[in-house]
C-alpha cells in the first residue's frame, strides 16, 4: 500500500512526524515554564456519599490554561510531565495548593489526589507527601491517594512499602480506574485498599449491556466482601445513579453531581449542598 502511494507519501509521513515532534517540544517548554510560575491549578470534583447524598470528598484534577487561553487536557500534560521528570515538581505544587484549599472545607471532607505510576519509582515520594502535609497543616487522615493498577506492577515490593507507610500515617488509598489495568484481582488480593473506584467505562454502558451490568455487580460485591468502599466514576444520568444505589455502591462521582470546578466554586457547591440537605 505504501509503495502504491509512491515516495511522496513517505515524505508526507516524515513531515507530520516532524510536526508532531515540534509541537511536543514546544508544549514541553511551555509546561516547564508554567510549572516554574505555578500556573497550573487543581480543580475539584465532588464525591457523594450515596447513603445520604452528602459530599464526602473532592478529587483534585489538574487544569492548565496556557498564556494564549488554550486549555490543555491533563492526559496530555501529565504524560509529558511523566516522561520528562517534571511530574515531581508539578505534584508538589498541586498537592500543596490542594491541601491549602482543603483546609477551608469541613473536617469530614477528604481530599483525593492522583499519584501517577512513575511516581512510585521515587524513593522520596512519601517524604514529599508528608512534607507537603506538614507545610500546609492538613492532617494525613484527610488525604486520600488514588493510584491505578499500573502503579503496582513495576516494583510490587516498593509499591507495597509506599502504600504501607502512607496507610500507617493515616492516608487512605484508593485503587483508581478499577477493572481497566493489569491484573486487577491480584492487586486486590495483595494490598489493603480503602476504596476501589470502578472505571467510568463500566458505568457508561452497563445499563444497555447485561454482561457489563453483571461485571459491575460483581465488582461491588467483591469490594463489600473485602470491606473496601466502592466508588463509581462517571455517573451522568439519574438511571445510572438509581441502579448503582440498588446495587449498594457507596460513593458516586460524575457530571450528574458536579463537574471539576475551581476552589471558590467548590466552596459554594458545599454551602448549597448543605442547604438542600437541611431542607430535605
Ligand atoms: P481520573 O483520576 O480517573 O479522573 C477522572 C476523570 O474522569 C477526570 O478527567 C474527570 O474530569 C472525568 N470525569 C468525571 N466525571 C465524569 C463524567 O460523569 N463523565 C465523563 N465523561 N468524565 C468524567 P480529567 O480531569 O480529564 O483527568 C483525566 C486523568 O488525568 C485522570 O483520571 C488522572 O488519571 C489524570 N490526572 C488529572 N489530574 C492529575 C494530577 O494532578 N496528577 C496525576 N498524576 N494525574 C492526574
Ligand atoms: Mg482519579
Ligand atoms: Mg479514575
Ligand atoms: Mg481515569
């Protein structure tokens, strides 16, 4: 096929590759400056206790709007940060901002923060987390770390040590994107997670798909039998919520409750939820 398109096709391919490399290099340079200038912000998405409808936490999700007003998606810039080692500085800055924001929330509201798989190779990860907690004054009990299954496969012993150290200090551990990673069940057997977050890909389609529904039901059952709280990500519709309630899911997250929002809006969100809860 490539042959039939002739040599020009090959040149066109090279040009796009070159373009991609240039765009990527420019983005990396911009990210470096943005991190230095502390220009990235955590946004906060509410986590809802499904037993009573109350907010029980916020997940911090990184947001970056560059100087021309373009917002770059976190999946793009987190990947660059991971590849370049910028993730450590980015993590420390965002976690510090998030801990300080969380001090303005009621005590029972927890901050969830994503730790990327490459950070599990950082020997100083726990030291950094404890340092940021101490610097901001947020109690370890109010922090929850979200890791994906892929964070546990590179060096399982090192990962276990990190999780144990955090856990002993009172930090909660959630297994994020459950069901999409490598060897989910093996991870559940090995580590004591406080929470599993069922990936939104299961929630999006399971009502139309009987097999998918059975898988979600089994994941919730597994969580309960292991005494691990279950969170469903990506709840967008009432019928998804009512079904998850029926199945006994503990915590919900999704656009139905609220999108990720800046710190000041999260405070307003909390006030309004409290008012409606008090009314009925
Ligand atoms: P995640 O940790 O699984 O976060 C959940 C993602 O689902 C977020 O995407 C959130 O905005 C999105 N989401 C929440 N509710 C709904 C819904 O009802 N429908 C749909 N379609 N999507 C929903 P976001 O903010 O784009 O972040 C994507 C991923 O980037 C995160 O997935 C996480 O893996 C990573 N990420 C974001 N911020 C950070 C960070 O500060 N550090 C690290 N290491 N990773 C981060
Ligand atoms: Mg997460
Ligand atoms: Mg997730
Ligand atoms: Mg995800």
